[in-house]
């Protein structure tokens, strides 16, 4: 009888394992085939070989690019070098990248591990760059002031908080005010793996200011990218493993109200549409994470590899 019960439990365990594995593979799109969509005028960006995980383009056409991310389980082509922030001028005919010098006595450049980035421009046209950083695989937000003439970043502040333990992406709504995604609930890497595998939708979004820090949305299966509409009324949150984009209305007190879940273009209309601008099977880019357009020019970044520049 005891052996029968043990075999039954083992059988149930195997069934649950198989079901979770199938669900996990589906969430990762493990067997998806990509039908190429080519853009004729595309070139790899010279000077980017170790990642372009996130990018932000100013109205002037200057693009900031975070490069050199080291992340558990993700390959790094420069494991012994710190990360960097690159600058690219999309107004140039054949734009190249320049590494921005980082100044500030309290900033530890040797442990710089940049992830998501966002900019905020104040009334005096001062540009602030906020960068998710993972020194020693922890999470901080680094606040920089962009000094355009010197082509440098002045480090102003490091932000840490218990509600910012697993940061992925960030969108600035002030010099020291932002929304940010935590892509996991657990900090421990072993528990994070099980959280991911079991599909525990426990990741969340936080609003941060120097006087208030609060969880504004939760229940995500890997909250990833976050952005805000040009008019500042709506916040968009990417739920990576559920393959969804959530649209939230932003209120004056910074709270968020869910409006809809979409899958994407004309996103606030009754019939959102998807237009696939570019797609390929990994022979050119691997692990693309971000794309942005400036005056008909498309810039695509990747987690750990190259970046692509296209004329649309």
C-alpha cells in the first residue's frame, strides 16, 4: 500500500513537472518560428559589441545607450569590464557611438552594470539620465546630469530602497522621480529561478520620489519594459512572459489605474493593430530588447550583443 501511494505521488509529481515545463516553454516562446521582415537600409552600429540593452533618444536626436549588462544566466562578451553609457547622434549621416565619461567622486565605475535607462529634461533644459544599475548583482538607480559640451555624465546620487530590489526598467517623471519595474519578487537567485519556472506572477511596479515610495501595480509575470505617453497621461508596462502590454492611467497623486491590456499600435483606440517593422531569426541580432524611432531612423538594441541602425 505504501509503495502504491509513493508511486502515485511520484506520478503526480512527474505530471506537474511536465505541465509546468510545457507552460514555461510556452511563456518563453521557446518554439516560436520567426518570419523575417527585412528593412533594406540596415547596418550594425560600429563600436557596440557587448550589449545595448536599453536606449533613450532625446528630441534633439542624441541617443543614450546602456551597454555591458552582466545578468545571471546571460552571456557577457566583456565579463571583466565595467558597463558604460554610449552616446549616438542620429542627425549624422553615418552615426557612430562615443562612450560618455562619468565624473563624480562617489561613483564606483568599476562595478557599473547598467540596465534600463530614462531621461528627464527640466524647465532649464537640463537633461538628467536615470540608470538602473546592478553593482554586485544588486539594484540601485544612478542619477546623472548630462553635460553635452564635455560629452560626460556628472554623477549626482545613488538611490537605494527596499522596494527596489530587482530593478529592470525605469521611466523618469522628474529629476529624482520615476516608475520602475521589479522583474522578480524574490532576491535570492535560487528562489528567483523557481518563481520564474512556476509562473508566479508576483513582480511589480513602484513609484519612487525622495518623499514617497509605493507599489503602484503588481501581479505581473516578469514586469519588464516601462514607458510613458508623450502627454504624460498614460504609463505602459510590458509583461514579458505573459506577452502583454498593460496601459495605466496616471493620476495627479502618481497612482495608476488599469485601462486595458493590448497587443499593439493605435493602443488607445478600440481596434489596436500590430505592425511588424523588423524581424529576423537571430543571424543578425540576438536577444533584442528595445527599439526606438527618430525621424525615420530605427535603432534596435540587444541584451548582450550588437545594435542595429536602419533607415525606414
